[in-house]
C-alpha cells in the first residue's frame, strides 16, 4: 500500500459565478416599480496552503479531482446571490506547483504560504445594476463567468538543511535515527528506505533539519532504481553529506568508487555544484571498517573533503559530526540575503493599450478579436435575449472593435470570431452596422419601448379652448356680433 507520494497530477475546478437576475419591482399601485434584479454571487476559488501537519501528497493521489462551490444566482428585491464556498487544499512545506508542460507556477515554502490554483468566476450583474439614463428598465441580466479549470502538477521537494546521500545500506537511516528523533525502517538489505525521512537535529543553539534520501545507484539520474524519484529532495539542502560504507561485503565496491559514482549522479542531475560536501565514513565499529577508513581518509582529504569517522551503532564520532554540520548550516543561513519587505509594484496601463487586438487568420480566412474584455463580455452574454445581444454590441462598439476591424482590412461579409476556439461567437461583419449588430438588427434596440409622441404645449392648448368657449357664449346673446364674427372669418 502506498504510504508516501511526492508527485501528483491534480484536476482543479473553481466555482462558476451566479447569473444576474432580471426582475421588475411590483407591488400594489406600483405595477412597474423599476428594475430590482440582484447580482449573482462569486464562485469559490481553489487555494493551496502550506500546512506543517501535512507531509505527503497521498490524499491527492487517491482523490485527484477537486472542485469549489458555485455562486448562487441573484434574485428580485435587489438580493445578491450567495458566494460559492472556497476550497482550501493543505499541502506539505516545499511543494512546487507546475502546469502540465513543467512551467513552475508557484514554490510554496513556509507555513501559511498560499497560491490560488483556480480563481472563481465573477457573478453576473442584475438588471438593477445595468440600469442607466438611456436604458431605464433593462430586460436582461449578465451571466456569471465560468470559474478557472485545468490540470496542475504538485511536486514535493523536502525542505531540509542537510541531505544524507549514499548507496543503499550505507547506514543513512541508522545515522539519522541516532542524530534525531526520526525512526525510519532499518534492515540489512538494499532499498530498505523507500521514502525520504526527515529529522530535527539540535547542536548547541543551532537547530537544523536532516533528510535521509533513499539509496542512489549508478544510473539514478536517468531513472534507474529509486534515485530519480527522490533526487529532487536534495535541491533545497544547504550541505550534502556523503555516507560511505567502510564495511561493505561487495568486492567491487570501496568508499572512493562509491563517492565517485554518487558525485557523477549528482552532476548529471544538475543544480547542486555549489553545495558544500562532507564525507562520513560509517561503520568503523567493524574491525575491517576502521582499517579501510584509515586507508582512504588521506585520499579524501587531498580532494578537499572534510572527513568524519563515525559509527551509528556504537555512537562514535557523532558529536563532532553534529557540531560541524551545525556550523556549516549557520554559515549558509547567514550568507542568505535578508528578505526585504514586500513591495507593491504599480504598472500603469499603456496609453495606447486598447485591451484587445485583431488578428487575421490566413489559414482559416477569418478575423479573431483577442483580448480579455471582449472574451469576458461574450461569456457574460445571454444570446437567447435580443436586448442582451444588443448590449454586447454596444460595449464592443465603444471599445473600438469595429474601428479596429476596419483598420485590419475586414470587409463586409468577412467572418469575425470573438472568444475561445471551443466557445467562440462567430458572425459575418457588416461595416454599415455596429459590431455584433448582425446578431440583433440595431445596437441596443429595446422592443418594449414605443416611439415617443411629439411634445405638446398643454398651456397654449387650454388657453385656445377657453377663448373658443367664451366667443361661442358671447355669440348666443348678440346675434349681430355672431354675424360680424362669421363675416370677419370669411373675409379673413
């Protein structure tokens, strides 16, 4: 049964934003009280957070599909939809987040460090938020944006100050068990250790961590044995400790050749050339082991290595080794640059940045409108609602899409594509109409409103009626005046 996993492929999906609501306020004596549709709620995000209690990626090996909650749609009465529940995934310290192509997205080191692996979709606006002086009663609302979704790769690199490397059964597990409280499995056969073991070592006032890296063999950097699986766990260390077996029973092996083989594998893996090395000649409690250690020590010191003779079983030479490692670790920590306070860098938008670009696809003979704004607006549009489509056309026109298409050489009838390939909006461009107008007829047309009547001066109309009524009443009592009025009208 798998008990340790340091690399997994995780499928993450953020929640979709809730749709906005198109509603009209209604109550007694106010059948049309104005738009009151609320906005949709934000979709939940998927966030990775370093948790010191987590030491393996085993949980995600068994359950690789993770999804956050969707936002709720808005409702009438200006009620905003509830936000989707965020999903927080605890990961071990030292987890590297990559995409499927191997590009590093984040390196999570330190308790509480977080990374948003998939951002939740933004909720759509309700018709109350879309109302304006020109469109007082919108009959549509915007759709919620879909949340991010995709595959990421999590790779664990142990955060340790000291890494123990060497052949299988060289005594690395025994050494870490006596220097720290770690209790790895120890046996007398190769590849006993199948997972990296971490231990905390205290030497005076210095406390450092030590990692027992599973056995390396010739060809490990090319994938042979278990070495390639765990070589990544030595990348963060401050010092490499070569544990050499001075009591091996194999006739074709000796400490010097073992050191050369391991160094060659580290060189092939790359990135570890600047790490200080320390050589530990282990198992000197065996008579032949002590003799071999005395024989090879001068050659190792000539190569520039700091050499320690120890016995994990008899607890010999451990104090000197521990304090020497603590000194190297302290020097490495002091040499690291002091982290400066986080700076907020403001990068203003370029003056000539339109937020989109128009590209001609010669192979498919069409024009593509590429940009975050147009693509987001397309996702927010309900194409079953003519007024919503007209609103999209208005926005694209104000953004300058039609003008950009004309400059790019688009002619009437050319195919224009907006949005991602798998969910794009395709239409035939007509220069005499606004962008997207082909989908509606006229931009922003609202079929619910009638053409307004011409303005009438009610005051003059009332005065004319009163004058006519007074003249008629006067004519009833004075026939001569009536005939005079009629004659005057005829002369006129």
